[in-house]
């Protein structure tokens, strides 16, 4: 019986190979970095009995993506998800063991990008209020006490991920939300940044990177990847030479990756040519502030957020954008990011997270509040199908995976991006 089963498996691989692929490449194709993706942070609705995190993760996976961007913080139970509060959770490691978090970590995503905020740095806000300064302790400088606590919590969390997911092939990327709004925690972009806060934030980011690096050195693991990234956002201030994370902090650190929350580069352009020119210029500028990082192949700057809502709210945006216009503009960003070499370009987001003053969903979504899939959803879904078909055809023909440049060149010609 064992011999018969082996024969069947070998025959199946042979038949699959005749279809221009083979068993050797199935896993590599499933785990391939398809570059484009989305995220689940703070969804305002759901359609099942699952928590919002689990439901949106399932929806992202069903769409065809193998990357999930999510949030982990002491506010896990009220800010971004409907995960039940648990008094026994006192750290990121505890939270990683919570059943909903563990469920998405056990799903067959290859890549996880995580906004990770330490419980040890958190001061509980007054009920019903969200105060960003309560989530970070580097305003006016980071104390030795908080630095030590930060290091220990991130180290323990990193060690947990390395031990628990060793052998899975998963890639965990730990980072932060838009760093310039931590640097300017009062959201006043017009005044100079506080030098003491610049110093404190630099130390915080450096401590977190060291914790990740030390865990990777000290914890035995195999076939699991853990990296650290910082996120920047006010690129318009950067290119003008003003104080911001890009100019005032990034040159003095060497993170594994940098995420660009790209609204200041992707919202103003009115044409595809203008989008390509502006976004490319901002990506080039940010990259010019990054130091080389031996051991990491390819570009280390990616787009962690871009997007437009259907319903405008601010003075610098139209009152309404159609789903078709949003889809068109998103393709402009995707094509520029793919051509430039971004390892990821992530749409904000799967389910909408923002409401208007009268309680309507603004429309940052791929699936709307009625359960309808937008044109941009189908752009993602079709892109993944085309990409997988390309990889199957390529491996069937050449018996190897394409280079990154070969894939990107092919992707730019996909019908989904036309």
C-alpha cells in the first residue's frame, strides 16, 4: 500500500509537471511575495460571529493575499478589534497567545506586519478617550527605566515568535504606526519637533531593533524570519528639509526595513504621470537617508499605507470619489511601487476603519459595509491569479523561480493593472 501511495504521488507530480509546473515549486509559489496587499486595523463592521480580526484575516486570505498587516497593543480589546479583554494579558507575548491572535498566526499567511506596542510603556487612558502620548514614553526623552522595560518586552515577544513558529517559513515584521505622529504627538505639523522627543524616539527605535537582533542571535530557530521596521509618513516635510523622522531620526538608525505611510506623496497627484514622478521622488529621498544593511537582499523601503476614501472629510480631499476612480488611482501607485522595487505596497484597508461625523463609513475598503466587493478588490484578486499563473508557467518552462526583476517586469504587464 505504501509503495502504491508513493507511485501515485510521483505520478501526480509528473502530471503536474506536464502542466508546466511541478511539486517542487508549489510551496514556493504559495509563499511567494506578491508585493501588493492590504491590512486589518480597526474595522468598523463585520458579517460573521468571528472577531473582526479573524473575519478580516479570512477575507484577505480568500482574496488571494498571503500578507496580513495587523495591530498588537494594550488597546487590543477596544481600539482596533473586538477581542475580549483578558486581565491575564500583561505583555505582547501574552497577547500573542490569545486565541484570536493565535488563530491568525496559525493561518497560512506567509508575511505578518505588526504594529507592536509595549504594555510596559502604556498608561491607561480615561474611559472613552484615546491619548497617543499614553502609548509611548519617549516624549521629552526615554528614561533608562523605560528603555530596559521596552527591551525586555520586545525581546521576549521576538523570542516567542522565533520559538513558536520555527520551521513554519513565516516572516514576522515588527514595527510602529506612522512615526511622525509619535514625534509630533499633538499632531501639530507646523511647529518644529521637540529635540528631546527626537532623542527619545531615536533611542526607543534603537532599543527595539536591538531586542529583535539579540533574540535572533540567542534563540535557536530555523525557517522563520523576524525583522524590525520603522514607519515614516510626513515625506512632504522631509523633502523641504524640515524636522521629521526621515530627516532627524532615520539617518542615525539602521532598521531592517522602513515603511512609508505614503499619503503625502500619493494623495496630491492628479494624473498617472504625476503620481509616478512624485511617488518615485519621495521614495528616492527616503531611501537616500537609509544606511546599507548587509544580509538583506533588495529594496528595504515599502509602502505600508496608501488609499483614498469614497467619502471625503478633510479640506484637501474631494467630497466623493467613485470606486472606479479609486481603483484607477490605486493601480497608479501599484505600478510605480512595483517598478521602483518596493517589497510591499499595502492598501488601507480590507474593511473601513473611519467614520464621518454623522457615523457613516468613509469608504477605506475593499469590501464595503454591505458586504460588496469593490473594483479594487477584484484588481487584487485578479493580480494574484495572474501572478500565480505566471509563476506556474515560468517554473514549468525553466525549472526555477524567476528573479525579482523578472517577476516585476511581468507583473507590470498583467491585465489587472491596465
